[in-house]
């Protein structure tokens, strides 16, 4: 049976609607141009009428009679004069046109004196970097014209640069990271420190665009994010970096904020995460936020090396297998996690060989969260025990196939104590707190396109997922609800996300059982 063609109004309806909107917009603009004198006179008549009413209202009541008599006399004299009404109408229209004119102050065409001095100072500072002695007609020269080098610029209310387009000669080595870094450092110092700048290098057009970034919002509290299973919100970034937004609640208001979404699971290319920062930078806040989101669809095993009780609120909750703060508990829990990963691999492999779907007990995600594992490394070495990081090799290497995700947080001063397995398999990275450009590049694998600042709020940093771009990151406020310094709003937001307790709060959390018999051999794991 032949398919009937769609009606014409349905096949090209969108094009007709767009054309109709364009015609309506053009007609409105033309009508505005034609009727502009009439609009001006009408506005002026309205202003004159308002002025007349104010004048009558301000006149005392005992003087309103003589005033009305004087006005009536003038009207009668004008009416009896030759051509008096015509001249009165012309005078009234001229006065209305004068009163109805646009009184908005015209913007200056160029920069003011302070802004011009700033641009000239930038031009002089760039001369040593963008000029050579062999250039017969240098673009940059001392005392030269800055208008040739800065084709576009914008300033804020304090006459500081907010947007600037800089032209540079073609022989500048813009393909070298060190050369670009020198220019970015100079522009940051001359344009004003304490702000974050984004640099967009156009190597084909020999231009660099400098943009001052607005600070990321720090008042986003922990909440249920609109995400699919396997998606975790690490934080929020600039609207120009991602194409997706999430609706967030700000009390009674609701905003759409662009997130940094980390995808985990079988089809993830970055199944494990490493977060690095200074003390107090917000790495524990990030791990708490990830744990609360993971408990919505999976089970969580937490190993805390700092022994500060940052995760005590999760003890005994549904889905929380254990919260370990000691070396013995950490070893037993991670050993169970390694055996569980092997068991999942074997069960999944057997089901696939038999042509059956994976068992249900292998589909529920398992999250292994470690905060400062380097503390256990020193304790294990002093006690002559196995390093807990050595038990992460199987979950890290085979975690994606077994639906097991590992999240590790460590500080900069102990970064060299991380094992090779942790370094190689954690391809999703986050750096929080103040850090130098060298530290960011060493952890993320690529330098950010913005300039890091010395003072940042907690939870502020950068994130990079695999080989993707480097994003600015602000972690949602997820503090420890048992901390006295936590505000009531943020405390209640975290408490609302906690799952119900499966054990009394006073009871000691039971250690994760370790199977007495090995459930897999190395050969079977490699086969899986």
C-alpha cells in the first residue's frame, strides 16, 4: 500500500512559520520607522498633559479660579486672531515633539581616558613578547597604536577589562604551551588579579580572546538531581562548557544550572574517579555527594583513612555495607570487595556462555569509596601488613565489567604514595582547592583554559573525564550533618537524602564478611 504524502502544511509548516515570523518582525520594524514621528508627538503630549495636571494639583485652591480665567482668556484671544488656531496647533506639536524626544544618554563611542590608559599599558607590556628586531613593520612597538592590536574590548563599572580580543603577529610561537602560558600570566597580572580568565587561542586567525569568567554558584545544596541510573553529578560548571542543564531548587526558586556528569557502569570509558586536593578543599564533600547519589541505585562500601568521622552519618544505613576507619576493617572490607568482583565476573561469564542474561545479584552497582588510603599505607608498613591499595587491583582492572566503581580521594602531599593501579585506572579526575598550573596538569593530564586563583571557596576546582576537556567545577554543598559548624539549611538537605537505618545507630557496624574459600582463581578472572 502506497504511503500518502503528508499535507503541505505539515511537511513544510515549520519553514512557513519561521518565514511568517520573519515577515512580521520586518513589518513591525518598518511600521516603527514610519510611525516614529507620531510616536514621539504622542509621548510628548502625554508628558505635557502630566505636567499640566501636576501644575493644577500644586496650585492652591483659592488661586485655581484666576488661573482658569487666565487660560480661558488666552484661548479666546488665540481663537480670534487670524490664523491663531493653526499657529496654536503648530506650537503645540513642536512642544510635544521636543518633550517626546529620546532622552536616554548616548553611549560613548570609544573608551574613556582610564580605559585607554589600560589598553595602552597592555600594548606596551606585550611588546617584548610580540615583536622582534627583524620585523620591518612590527605590529607591536613602544608608543604604538593600541587600536590596531585590540579590535574588540569591554570594561566593567570599575574600568577593568572583562572581554578583550588581541591580535598578534604570525611568527609568534602560539603552538608552544610555554609561550601561551607566558602571555596568559602577563594578561592576568595586567588585567587584575583575583579573577578567573578564559583564554581562547585562534591559531589560524592569530588572535586570542580573553574573557573574565563569572564566579560559579556556591549556594547549591545537596539534593536529588534529575539523572538516569549510572549518572553521577560531580558538580556544576560554566554554561558555555556543556550542552545540558539540570533543574535545581534554591529554596522556593528553581534554576537551570549546567552540570559535570560522570557516567559509570558497563559502557563507561572512565569507570573510576580520583579526587585530589589540599586539606579543607572539599574532597570529602565530593565523596559524600557521590555516596548519597550512589545509594539511590546501588550499595556503598566506605573506607576512611583520615579517621575524622566524616562519614558517620552513613553508618547503619540501607545500602551502606560498611564504614571502616581502622586498618583491620579496611583490609577485610577491601578483600571482600576483591572477591565480590571476581564472583560477579564468574557469574556473568557463565551466564553469557549459557546464553542467559547476567544474574540479578551482579546488576546492582557496587561502589568502593576510599578517603585518604595513604594513611593505611603507612600503618600497614609499620605493622607489617599488606597495603590496602594492593587489594584494589582487581576492582580497578575488572570493575567496569563487574559493575564495580572505585572512588579515591587523596591529598597533594601524599599523592606519590598511590599505587600504580590507582593511577592508571582512575581516568576521571578532579582537583579541588588552590593548585598551581603544574599541579593541575600533572593530575588532570592537560592544563585548564582558565587561570587558577589563590583563594577559592571549598568544593571549587577542576574536573576532567578521560580525554575530554577540563571543566571548572563547584561541588554541591554536602557537609557532615554531625558537624557543629554546618548551617541548618545544608544539614537538613543532607539529612533528607540519607536512606533509612537498617541497624540501630548505637550498634557497631558489622564488618563485611570475607568468604573462607576463594571464589575464583586468577585464570578464571582473566578468562572473564
